[in-house]
C-alpha cells in the first residue's frame, strides 16, 4: 500500500513540475523545452503531457503545448488571485518592457507568500520563483513590503549575496489593507535600483487603481 502512495506522490510532483515550467508570457512550449525547464526526462514529460492533454489540463497546438481550459476553469474558483492577476499583468508587462527586470507578484497566505505571477526579464537570473510557489515573508523584499505595510510610495530594497538586487512595494486595496506585493529583480552589476524603484512605485499604484471598485467598468 505504501508503495502505491509513494508512486502517487511522485506522479503529482512530476505533474507539478510540468505546470510550473510555464511562464506567464509563454505562448506554448515543446516537449524538449518542458523537459529542460522541469528537470524531467523527455520520455516522462512526453507520457505525462499526453495524459494531461487527454484530461484537458494541457492543450496541443502542433508541436507546442499550452496550459489547458480545465486549469482555467479550476483557476476561476480562486477569484481573488484571478482578479489580482488580471489587474496586474498588463501593468507588469509594461514594467518589464521598460526596465527589463524579472517581476514577481505575490499574496500573503497565512504565514507564507504565494507567487501568483512571474515574468522573466532580460537577465538570466538564477531565480527559483514560480507561480504557486511559496516563500517565507521574512526572507524576501516582497515579504518585508507586505509586513511593513509601507505605502506604495515606499520601496523595500534588497541586495543579495548572489548578486541580485530586488526592489519591492506593497499593493493596497481601497480599504487600506495590503492585498499583494510586487517586486522587480535584476543583476546587481546592471540594475539601477533608483530607476527600477520609481517605476515599481508607479506600477504598484497602477495596479491599485485597476483593483478599485468599478475600475473594470470605467
């Protein structure tokens, strides 16, 4: 019995690795790229992809694979993160275009931050953040921005040992409570913290505006 439980957990881990291989801006990935990003053998990825396509969790477009309709249907049940992502992604896409930074959007769930959007920037960062991934709020600039409840005009700055600089700001709801935090990351040697911080401040305020009641009807 324990053997079948271990096998099930292993399958879930591999399926999760495949889902987390996708970025917000991916229009589709081939099996080889999925195998590279997930760290799984290509034969394993090919087999799991076939099963996930059959269950509508993934969909095929020629040789490319995309996240499927069934995941979207399930994701709609999580209305808060879904609405936040919808409001934030256009702003984050513009911010990435302007700064070239890697961008993280996260919400505080219990005692952990959960990433709800990750957009990769121009620099090849050794960045382990992925949508659905969790991190302690005390170990990241994102978390300090949330815990400090700083106004959007204030930005947390973090320069880490691995040569990556991060600026982060809290995103507030109209009631004044923190709903999320957004961060911009880049290689310290080329990352202009002042410029990125100013752009991030504007982005946090823009996201807040898009989350305001009636903003989607304006």
